[in-house]
């Protein structure tokens, strides 16, 4: 479900489903809904456009 | 408290297209588990499927499932990585760095007079684990490695989300459930997770916090069960008990080694990830 919301950002039905759980995914009120993880040697910056709707 | 873990995607870090890989946890008070089972049973029967896999369900059905998830006393945690921020080559590079770090650590241990053979055996095993893709491939390595982060996040959220006294009894027991990759035996990554989990969670990178008033009389069941002398948390006491009906379900064993951590007023971040 979460993966679909990231991979299919234009899918409105998936976005509506994800919106129902986004607040629940946050641990802190002002925190992000998803933790983005990579090794410190990671390469590119995150695709902010892709992740902005799901964080 | 029941913590269910699963992942989405193969963590193959393919170079020819964008892909995202998600690991997620569903946290449920024990008192709500039966309602989850009932909901899942009915949904599977209605859809005529063996398991509820989001990738294989109609999008509209996901709205209904998410409504259920949001309607009860459930909590969710998820983490994601993708092919933009991590490549297969970088995972290999990271593993080499980890192997070198472990080599340096065991040398320091020996130079400082350390003589416990168990330490040498442990280091040797994990140096090989980190360095040799033949022991565990990059996909399984990174999944096991990142899972530790998720399990800590789920434990942390289990505490902070259910601080109300109404959940006291639910925090007396913890059940960790993973969907196993292979029937009847542990996959390579699962074996490593089983061995590494407690030492990793007990390291400086991970801390847990509980409200200070949980130690006051009447002592909170969580503190009574998992606390030790000197305000320490014993991960060994967070027992693992199987639950669920999925055919390849795994339960995590927190009893493979001794590890404890001082409870802290803050949560540290893992410097190896960001």
C-alpha cells in the first residue's frame, strides 16, 4: 500500500487510501509519516517531488 | 502488544528503473488482535484470496482496508528506501566498510587484552557475513540490516502511543511476528536478523524511553516486567510468542543474548542511516 503510493504518485485512489493512514504513520505530531533510510554512502538526493505527498 | 512486520518489494535495487522498497509494522494491543483476525478472515473470504497483498488487490479495496486500519487502536510505522538513494554497488561498498570496521574492533579488543574466545568467534562470523555475498546476498543483507531500525521504531511507538493507563495490561507482553520468506526454515537474512537483533538494539544507536511515572507505585506492568535493577531495560525479557495464522509466520527470539540499555529521556538516531 505504502509502496504503491510512492511508485504510483498519480493514482488518486491509492492516494486517497494512503491519506487515511498517513497521520497514523507519524510517531511524532510534527514528524514524517515515513522514515527514509539509506546508507551514509548513498548517492542521489531524495526525489522530493515524489515523496512530498506521502510524508 | 502484537507487532506485525512485513516488507514490500524484492530489495533488488535494479539499475534500469525506479523502484521503492518499504518495510512496515502494524502495532496492535492484544485486546484488538481478535478483531484483526476476524476482519482479515472475512476480507480474504470475500476476495477469494489466501493472503491480503496490496499489490494484488483492487485499488478500491485498499481504501476499505486503510479505513479499518485507521478506525481502531492500531498504530503503523513504515520506512522506505529506493533505487535513487541506494544502489547495489553502494550496498556492497557499505558491507566492505562494515567488515573493515569489525576487523579494527576485534584487533582493538585483542590489543586491550581481551581473551574471550566467544568474541573472536562472533566477530569472525560477522566479518564474513558482511564481506561475503555468498553467505548472504545484498538483498537479504539490506533487508535484515534495515529491519533492526524498523523494529526499534515499532517498539518505541508501542510505548509512546499507548501511554494511557487504559493500555497498561496490553504492554505487559510483546509478540513480534514476521512473514517468513521460506516455509519451514529461516532464510539467510532471517538467520542474521535473529542473531544480530538484540546486540544491535542494545547498542548506543538505539534507546527506548518510558514515562518516568511508570516506575511509581503501582509500577506499570511494562516496567515491572522488562525493567531491571538500575533503571535498565532487558530486551531478553521482551519475550517472543507466536501468533497469527500465516503459513510462514516467524516469531522473533529476543533470548539469544543478553543486552540491556539505560532508559533515556530521548531517542537517539542511528548515525549509519538518515
